[in-house]
C-alpha cells in the first residue's frame, strides 16, 4: 500500500467567508429611547448566537460629549450605552451609524490548550495540511500563521467536536458531486463553533441533512456534529481549522481575494496514540480519549453532571 498525496485546489468559499465576516445582515437590532431626564438609552437585540462587535459612530451630536462607542456583546439583549446631556434641561440631538461583525478581535489564547481528534475513538485517519489558496492562487499576502487540515477517510464517518463551544453558524443543503478531478467547489456543508477564548472551529464536509446540532447549542468534546459526505471516488473528507479575528471592525476595509488576511490561525495540540502532538502533513494518527482534556473547559456543574452521566455530553 502507498499513499498518493494530492494538493486538491479547493476554495470552499469558507476561505472567502473568513475575509467577509463583517457582513452579518440583521444580526444586531439597535433601538433607542429618550428618558424624562433627557438622557437617551440605546439597547440591542442579538438575533444570532455568538459574540459580535458593535461600533456606533455619531455623525451629528449636540448637548452630549459622546463621540463613538464600541463593545463586544454576547447576551441576547441588553443596553449598549446611555447618552447624558450636558444641559439636562435640553434634549440631545443626534445622528448615528452602526457597524457590526462576528468575533472578538485578538482574543487571549492559551497556546498549550489540548484538543481531541474529531472522529471515533480508535479510528486511524490520514491528515494533510490544506493550502492557503488566497495566497497561492490570488496573489494575496501569505499569512504566516496559516494552519488548516483535511482528514481523509474511506467511509462516511461521524464527526465529533474537538472542544467545548457554541454552534454559531450552520451551512446545510449542499449536495456535493463526487469527482476525482475537482479543482474548485463551494458546495460543502459546514458547522462553525465559537470557543470560550474567542477562537472558532470550522468543520466542513458534511453530508446534506446529516448535521445533528442546532444553532445556539452548547457542544462538548465528543458531541456528534454530523456525518461526512463522499469527496471523491477514494475518500470522505473533513476540512478543519481553528482561527480567530485579528482586526477591529473600526479598521475594516472592503475585502477582496487579494486582500491581506484578517485572521490568525491556531496550530492545536491534539491527543493521539503518539501522545499530545501537533499534526504533521501527510501523516496518520489514531484517535485517543483523555478525560482531563474532555473536562478542561467544563464548569463545576458540568463536571458533576459528566461524572454521573458522561453519555449525555455526546
């Protein structure tokens, strides 16, 4: 037996999607209310799960010193800010615009955090590094931190979460056409999970209708996400990356394929039969469980529940 390594040209539009995370239509709804003391309260309703940046810029403002406001919001509803009048006897007059985008820029990341491989215990999988296509084929500046993988399997295996997090995006409904000559496709079903530290895990390659999690659901290491679809005549394939936002929304400019990447990428430590390692290109690894890793981000209450019924976390 020998392994033929392929560098399949896959754009996946999730690579493109990473550069356009700020276009989140109707994710945040902002309202304001004038109070009897002439102050003004701005409140929000968040219609999508996960963390969002919000920036309010006041193009016109009188009887108040507030100029710009920015925040990261995570709750479903809340108050953004209160404008207070300089002269409490007079109203505040204003005009404003808002910008919103998913993600927390430059989050604090633990470089020693450990992850589980995304397949069933004991399963041996082949791993290749995925190419950063924007840099290689579209003349964009290469990102020194780039790291992404694809796992090749002979059957339609179940994919498991590698870490605790919240499901913030699901792309389903795409039917992938099997071919050995694929050079480009946007037809991959995906699950995006936001982790506690502000990073994201993006899993791509699910069979249509096989995704078993829902938007806003908390998932844990070993939670089943769905089953893979056949990628070509040889393999079923999962694309996986862990990344984070590096740019504040105030600094955002219109992105294109040639634009500099606005994300950083994590090269995780994975639990394998070889110990806790960083995955190497064109290698095989066997999935191992480690209870300490499973519990590392659990709350005290979750740990108690896990001890009583670990199956309920799958």
